[in-house]
C-alpha cells in the first residue's frame, strides 16, 4: 500500500501483516483511494482538500487521512478503537513525517462525545461493511460538533448508506465491492442539533 498522489506520492505505508480480524481492518485499496481523490479534486462540487481539517473515522491504517495531507490538507484527526490500527496509523504518520499535523484518538467512532477543538471540513468514514455503524458515527460526529457546516463527507460502504437528514447526497460511485458516497452538510444546517 502506497500514497498515490501529492507530496508523499509513492510513500510505502506500514505493512498490515495479518491485520486485526476483530477490528475488521480492510484498507481502502490504492485504486479506490485514487478514484476518491480524483472525484474530490476534479468534481464539480469544489475541492475540499486544500487547507482542510480532516476527520478520519474508523481510520484503520490512516491511508485516507495521510493521502489528504499529501494533497494539501492541514491537519487530520484519526479515530479508531483497534490497537493494531493505532500502531499502524502512528507508524504511517512517522513514515510521512507528519506527526505534528495529526491527532490519533483511540475510541468508538459511534460514540465520539463532544469536540473540544475546531470542527472538520472533510470527513472520511469507512466503517466495517454492512453493520450500519456509519450512520451512528455520522450522527455522533454531528451531535458532538466534530463536523463543520458545508463539510464534505466521503462515506465508503458495501451498500448505499442511509443518509440522515438534512445531509445531502451529491455523488455516489461503485468501485468493485465498495460504494463511495459524497455527502454534504448544507451550509445553513445547524450541525449541533441532529
């Protein structure tokens, strides 16, 4: 697994090894990551990556958040509750030499609690497939003030997610077994009242 674009392009990420079956580690493939960033950067909905504060929920290896940093994001908050994931994210942030631009939080993405910092304008959401954890995580992040108004959410699932109102689906693509949904938080929506 490598970073596919930006300033870290070609950077080899830490090996997954046997992974962590209990944590459902299933990294987004290089091909799907490249397609996601092409969609974000070249789509007709505005490029949300430059200077973004990124929230990477169910972060796994951290590849999506690191790809965002490589392409111009300012900061990434990684959230995952698996010890293997925590170690992989830390190792990958060290390889990219961006430990000063990341925060690694161990916790349940479906129960985030309140955000004590600035909200995030770009969110990656890659929950274990077919367990409806993404819906819970989005609501938790919105309720806790983690997501900024007009934020873009990149949601990877094996089936189309149930998108809570008033969030708006702006694009959806299928790549192999993955369905990528781009979801926007409407600019006028109160993100703390979900």
